[in-house]
C-alpha cells in the first residue's frame, strides 16, 4: 500500500537525523519537566506518592493524568475520574494508526512502543521526512520524556509539602497548557477547529452543573456532532451540484 512507504526525503539524511535527535531531546526535556507539576497536583489531590508515580509509569499521558487528579481533587467519583481520563487517552490510539505505517517497527517491539505513543512523540515524529529520522525522533522523544516525566513526578510529590497550597500556584494548568501548545498548530482544518470550539463550549456550559470529571465526557460528543453536521452539509452540496449539472445537461439538450 502507498501508506507503507516512507515519505520522500526533503533534506540530507544526516541533517534529518540530527534534527530528529535535537528536537526529540528538546521536546522530551521541556515537556518532561512538567511532570513536576503533575506530582505536586497529585499530592494536593490526596494521591499518595506510590499512586502518582504508578500513574506516570503506567498511564504516561499528561492530559489524562491531570484530568484524573483534578477530578479526584474536586470530589468526583472514581468512575467519572477514570472515564474522563480514558476518553482523553483514546486519542493516542488514533496517533498509533498514523505512526504505525511510518515507523514499521518489528512486531515484538510494538507493545513496548505503544507506551510512548502520545502527543509529543507524534508531533516530533511526523515532522521528519525519512523513516530513519522518524524512528530516531520517536525513540529519543519517548525515552527522554518518559524518564524526565517520571523523575520529576517523584520530585513533585516529595516536594509538595514544601510548596504549600498547590492550588494557589496553578500548577494543574501546566499539563493542559503544554497539550494545547502542541495540538493548537495542528488544528488547521475547518472540521478540527469546529470540533475544538464545540468541545470548549460543551465543557464550559456543563462545568457548573455536572459532577467533577463529567464535563470532559460530554465534550467527547463534539466530534460526532461536528462530523454529522459536516456530512449533512457535504451531502447537501453534492445534491445541489448534481442538480445543477442535470439542469445544464437538459438546457444543452433543449438547445
């Protein structure tokens, strides 16, 4: 299939490899530091050091971790907290569908690589134009970020008492802010932007009335709503175009 072939190189292979290494290290360290914010937030939410570190080791997706910790801190039930974190993490499966034909990893390595399929590794990997550089970008970003995130999570949990009131520092916003900074530039299409806008409206509209952790579940309805509307408009335009062509043919026949 065409999707199995690597994209044509647009730069010198050695230069691509260096860029992949540089970007992977930079993003891994820069984003990994925000694991400290998660550790502090988790401790302020009442999670133990073992629970916070286990989340970073096993879940390893910042948006879901912050959502779960935030829901727990707000008094949300375990189902709502876990469900919200799950729905935020579903996007990683879609990233995997995008990365699989690019990386073409051996079958034995795929379950291990799946742990590193997150926003940051996806963004850095798809920016490269050769398969070798893509693999370097994925591995370097994933490894650097995984190590930094877990180390700083532990530091954040242990240092939470010294910080005091974690809510006053607003560190719980660090993870979502990083996520938005990475995903924002990728929202180039009308459908993507509309989905993001509807999701924001749904969250803000339901936040005052629904239990903690539940608004993010409601926001998951944004995608099917926008896609349904977009599909209806597309079909409508197709019918109008077909009708115009039919009228043009009849006019030509009458002439």
